[in-house]
C-alpha cells in the first residue's frame, strides 16, 4: 500500500510513500515522512495500491496519531475549497487542522490518579498504622474519597515511596488520566437551564421541515429560514438541535462572531445546561491548550454540540446531524485572508458531503441564498410574525436635509423627532438604542480655508479624531498622530472637525439629557475582556437608559424594555463604490430596527437620512424583504452581478505604485488571451482604497456565470506568471469586499 502525503509548509509538496507493514495509515492521518535528507510532517490525502510496483518509493516513517485527525468528509471539503477558491490545499488543511491541535505541537494534559483496588485487609491496615504512617494516611484518604480515587498531587508531597510500596502490595494502582483545560473553568456566570417553549404554528412547521431533513439528509435540500426579527428562529434552532442530539447525532452552530453574539451563545448554553460538558464554544481567545482539548473532545464525540464562528465549520464532529448557520447574510462568514472561503457556503457543502441537515437563518437573507430558493436549490421556510405576540416596530424616516437648515454650523445629530421620542422614553422609564456606524469623535479634521483634510500617511483615508486621547487615528491601519493646531498645509488655524462619530454623539447626548444614564459600545470602549458582556448585562438590568453603539450592537440582541431605536445616519454605507451597498444598508437598518419592541411594549424606530427615498431605506421602513429583493435582483440581473454571476477580484499591491499597476496590466493581458467564454474581464483600476498600510493597490473585477472556469483560468495564468518580488497578488473568489 502507498500513501499520498501533503507535506506541511508553504511549498505545497505532494509525494507518495510506501506504508510499512503493520502501520494502519488511513486518509486524514498525520504522519512523519523522510524528505530529502530530513524528516518532515504531513497529512495523508489518500491511500491505495500503486498502479505498478514502484521500488524507488521511500517508506513512511511513523504515524503521529493513531487515528486520522481529519475525517474523509472534511478532507473532501478541504479539496473542494482549494479548487473553488484557488488556494493551496496546504493552506486549507492548516485551517481545517489549525496549529495547536496537531499533536506534535501540543498534547493532552494529564495527571496521575491513585485508586484503591479493593477494600484492604483490616489486619494489614493495623500493621501499616504502626509501621508505615505515610502509607496508612494515604489509604485513609483514599478510602474516604469519592470513588476511592484521588489525584496524586492531592495526597501531599513526598509520597512517591509510600505510593510505590502500596502499589507493589497490590492495594492501590496508579492510572494516567487526561485533564481537560476547561475554557469555562473560571467563568462565574451562572447558567440557568431554560425549558423548551410551546411553538407557534409557524415555528412548528419550520421545526418539522428541519427534522425531516435531519431524518433524511440525502433527500433534503438546505433550508433557508427567513424569519422576521423576533420571530423565534432561535427557539426553532434550539429544539431542532435537541432532537438531533436525542437521535444520537451531533450539532454544529455557526454564528457571525462569538464575541458579538453573547446572547445567542448564552441561549444555547442555557438550553443545554444539563449537558454542559457536551457543549464546546470555539472562540479566538482560547489558549493553545484549551483549543487542543476542545478540538479533541469534539473529535472523540464527547462534545456533541459545537458553537463557533466561521472556522468552526471545520469542527471534526463525528455523526454530524445538523448544521445551523445563524445570520447567514453576515459578511464575517467570509475569511479575508488565505484561504478566502465563505463559512456559510462551506457549511452547505460539508452538509452535502456528510450528509446532514443544514439551516441558514436570517431576517434579511443574502441575495445569493435567496436566489437559491428561487431556483429550488434551497427549501424556503418562513416565519412572518414575531413570536411572543409583539408586533413589528413602527419605522419613521426623518429627512435630515430639512433638519440641517435648522442647525446653523456643525452637523445636526439629533432631529427634533428623535429628541422628543427619547424624552418620552426617559419619562416612561423605557430604554433606547442609538445606532451610528462610525466610532470616534469626528470623522475628519478639515481646514476651512484651503480644504486640506488630515490623511493617513499610509492609507488613502482621512484620519478620525478621537476626543478621549486627543488623537487622530487611521481606522484602516491604526496609525495615530497628534491633533494639529493649525492647518498643516496653509497654517490657517481654522481647522474644523467634520462629521461625527459615536464619541461625539455621547457627548452631545449627555448635554441634552443630563439626567439620563448612557453607555457606548464600539471598538474603542469594548477593548477590555468581557466589557461587552458586562455592558449588555447592565443594560438588561436597566442600569443604562440609552445605549449608543456601532454595528457591534446590530446583531441578535434581545431587550424587551427597548421601545425606541434611533438610526442616526442611515446613508453612511450607501454611497460607497460597491454593488452591495444597497443590500447592506437594507440589512443593517432592518436588523437594527429589529431590536425595538421585542417585549410587551410597542417599538418605534426613527431613521435619520439624507436620502429618504432610497429603496433600501423605504423597503426597510415597511419591513418588506420581498419588495426589496425583487427590485434589487432586477438591478443585479441587468448588470450581471451576483447572484446572477460569480464575482471575483484580483488585487495587486506594492509600496511601488507603478510596479503594482504594471504587474496587474501584465496579468490582464494574459487573462484576456484565451479568455474562456462566459467570463467578463474588467479593466485594471485603482482600488477604492488606493493606498493601505503604505501599499498601493490596483484591482481587476472578473465575472462569470460559472465559478470553476473562472478560478481555473486565473490560477492557470498566475501559475505561469512570475511576479516581481515586491508585488503581492491576491485572488478573491466570490469577493464581498471591493475596497
Ligand atoms: P429571532 O431569533 O427570530 O430574532 P428570538 O428567538 O430571539 O427571535 O425570539 C424572540 C422572542 O420571542 C424571545 O424572547 C423568545 O423567547 C420569544 N419566543 C420565541 N418563540 C416563542 C414561542 N413559541 N412562544 C413564546 N415566546 C417565544
Ligand atoms: Zn492608515
């Protein structure tokens, strides 16, 4: 038998090795192999009889783990990702099997346990009491311990001779036990078990559809669960998960970002509190040891329900029965470095390979997933009403062009309508949320005399003024500088703050409502560990009246006492050079608005905008997903944008502007020769963010009805072109980020 082995490392080397007799080598195993004059580690991709005896083949050295670490389904998924996204298989395997969980780099933590073999003979005990007090005291401790066992460390120091003696007498034995490095060990938060709710008709039908898919995964399509905000999707997830577990299967739950979805994670923990040890939460703050342990607990089938962000799609769950992808429209599912996979799409593929049931849930599905229901690739299940008798909030749109004339000088932050609405809430003791998609104090610092705006020296963006530390900060690369007192260009002192951010809003609000209690949630205030969790808990306990935040508060939050949501500048994301700008704005407004009126009290949303008639805002006002998607799809069809085509971006970047541009022009020329039909090749253009982190950036957009020919063509050209050393070229299939 031979094994085909992918060697670890960036060179993407694949070699065949002969398997020595007696070694149980299977695909997905980690192995040590000879490579030139050294030894290397790698992953077995496949095994088989060679077509003809090849005596020159070298022998594989050893197995690193007795069992394969990667399941055949995950190996197949990895190969698909490598082909589809044009990434090296090795880089994908590194995502599937991250450093730290590979046993050569880490290992299970163990401890020695002493345990009694049988109740010792009383005569012997009496003898030991006189002659060997240490042995006697160990026996004493063990016979009173639960299960007659204790860790050796608990028996006190300097006992090794006594233990050995007892072991030799056959009274005790010592075993090695793995100890879990439990990430939740010092979590003081109390998790109370929650009981399943009585489902309403819509939820019951949704659950039935999911269970049908769990029972017959081969015959079932992925399910798109389109449920308005507060329609009880999470309850459907929880009950479906419970049923899958009852059937002896395992469950994978993907969320956009663990740190931003504490409430969702908590609801899963509460529902499965009775089987806490079987729940694994994968997040980026795990230590190497914790990650190793969680990963191996999952692979062994000990942890049967896994919650995690994008990369958890590779969790090695055996007997996978159900995958749940919450907020499937979120951009964070796309990985922005190699391999640039989309976690949701990979989840759909993995579900097909396993096979298992998969549910994509959202109040505002991506048009890609929506289109898949129209073409009957996915099954559509809807929840059109809020679950707990709440109605959808009333959304009012305020035209800020009219407000602007009332406020001479400086930006109008609060419209009269929003100010009055906030006042009413404070009087009634109800809570409000204010949303603004920009942190910091002012957007930029601009000279009133010459118009100069302070820019980041490394990126083509204006610096943002941060009041608390009196600094200008680049939100792209993090560059910081002091605030100039005069215009750096013309020396005029009339340099003014333009626009506003969350910091400024907090300051203005404190002046307008001195009696109210505020909290601000954005990347600046939430740096401390658990800061978000604590602030949300304080808000829930009504220690805060008004919560001000960026998109960090847009996701999945549920506060029954919030009756007002204000969206301060709804157009912020609308005027960017990205064909998805309208879709994103619609999603964001709908999601943020969905935080209002989720309890017995009716909710109201006030949307401040300079473009009140834009379709994204108007359809969001009416909670009309169908209307929005219909008109947006028409626009996408007309220009052959996704979901009617796959769209990829080829970016070049270099500190050398000309070289970055020239490299991409060369690639453009080669791509245009022998361009397969059905592929549209765009021109070489400066990226919207032409300079970032000190590098100049150029891009080509490519579109194609079919994905594979596009990736294949670009990969073929890239592999034949040698790039200058100081130019980096990146291919992003199904790109979401065009900046
Ligand atoms: P979504 O995930 O769709 O936004 P949630 O699952 O957060 O909605 O549900 C919104 C609220 O409705 C929650 O407080 C939840 O406990 C409640 N809820 C869900 N299902 C039911 C039900 N069948 N009966 C009563 N309340 C429910
Ligand atoms: Zn910068």
